[in-house]
C-alpha cells in the first residue's frame, strides 16, 4: 500500500473514521483587521499559549484512588443499588465501589479526550469555512489549543489512569453532524456555544472536586482556553445572526432544542459494566429506581453549570427571542429560563486565565 492509499476496511473500523464535509472552503483576499474584538481575542490567545511539557509536572505521582470519593453522588447512588433486594451488585463492598468509581472516572476523561479531538477538527473546519480573516486567525489558535487539550488528556489517561474507553456514540454523532454540515455557522453553534459550554461546566466541576494537583492544574489551563473559545463563538455568531432571515434563525433555534431539551436523557457507558463483570441490562433498572428514590439526579449540579453558561450566551445571539420568542417559550417550559442572566462567558474569559495568573505570580527572571 502506498502512503496515500486509505487503510483497509478492518483497520478503518478500529483506528479511523471518515467524515464527509459538505461545506465550501473559503479563501479571502480581504486582509483588513475590521473586527477589533476578535483581534483582541486572537492576541490574547497568542500570549496565553502554554506547553504540556514545560507547564505541567508529569512526574507528579498519582494514586488512582485519590481520584474518586465514595461520598461522590455517583457512588452514593451505586451504594444504594448494592442494598436493593435482588441487586446484581449486592455483594459489593467499598473496594468494588471504588473500582467502579475509577472506571467511571476513566470513562469521563476518555470522553473529554475524544471530544477535544472533535473540537480540534471543528476548529480546523472553521479556519477553512468562515469568510472573515480575523475569525480564521482566531480559529487557527483554537485548533492549536484543542490539539494541546487532546494531547494532555491522552497522556494523563495513559500515564496516570489506565485503558481509555471508546467514544460515547451520542457525542460521536453530535460532533460528526457538525463536521458534515454545509452551513459554516452550525460548526460554531454546536461546538463553541453548546459543547464548549458543556465542557466548561464539566471541567469546572471536576477541577473543583479533585485534589490531585496535576489534574487540577491541567483542567485550570484548559478552561482558560475554553472560555476564550466560547467568547469567540458569541462574537462571531452575534454578528452573523443579525443578517439571517426568520426561517434561517428558526433552523438555528431548532438545532438548539435538538441539543438541549430533546437530548436531556444521558446514556450510560455499557463498557464500564462489562469491565466490572456485570451485565448492563441487569443493573440499569436498579440504577433508575435508586435515582428515582434518591430524588436527585447525580448529574444535577453539572447540568446547572451547563445551562448557566448556555442560556445567557444564546440570549446574546438573539436566538431566545427571534421568531416571536419561539425558543424562549420552549426553554421556558423546560425550566431553563431561570439561567437567562447567570454567567457572562463572552466577557469574563479573562477571569478564567489561570495561565496568565500563574505567570504573573512567578518571580521575574534575574
Ligand atoms: Fe478544548
Ligand atoms: Fe475548546
């Protein structure tokens, strides 16, 4: 096989996925820097670059058991499952629960890793498809950021945690949809507005809870980058959406409904249970029942963080109120409007900049 041939089908299934993009590539001859907020963001991104090999101490020893707590909501829920009559995990004690917690943790980090690769591909698509030079420049810095994020999660999993899990099919379908779409702004709306709001919430949640110093630092650094990415989406789409027709805006509103209200059911990762030697079909009914009994979703806190970022950003894009408040009405029914004025990610990205903060606190070189 020559180097330009595609891999054979078996290798393709295991190692690669081919995605066909339907969006036009755009070469622009207009180099005028006409979008000052994007220029500022680009300069900030260039100054806040960090490197995984020099900014993170990979020699930090990590005790896998320090990464999970028996008191975390997900393991409290599973302990409840061990105590239910007929439970397939009735014999489990702390040791097995901790092992399960570690597998769940590895599965989550694996989704972060795969999602970051998806973000790298999406940012690269934006470089090619957005018509404005300032946005192309910025998206190029984001592509580099996402490469670094993918690389550090992959290294952390390999060196400190264990065997990674495959990509969750829902996340894979979501990102593939963005990469295939013929409308350039959908890649932005899906990645910068929806997935990166979700990522900021998920990383923030993990960074707050973990006491492991290497993980805490890498999450803080990644969040510094992600906050800029969300701001990039709001600045770019806010301008573009002022010029779309009502019908085009309705498509964007439906896209957001599809990715929030209609997608609230979360899937479990069956591979976790396979690794623990339990049949997933047998345990899921018990988990559902226990979750109902505890009257608290283990994902509640994280979901709040997500909507607190997403809803204000969507309002800024004018998508809550377009078409006589079409999205406002539906999100209102789903109880999401309480977040309308929660966070201001488009303006507060500098407050996330842990890289700049750490550098400012270092002693000046002699
Ligand atoms: Fe990222
Ligand atoms: Fe990002």
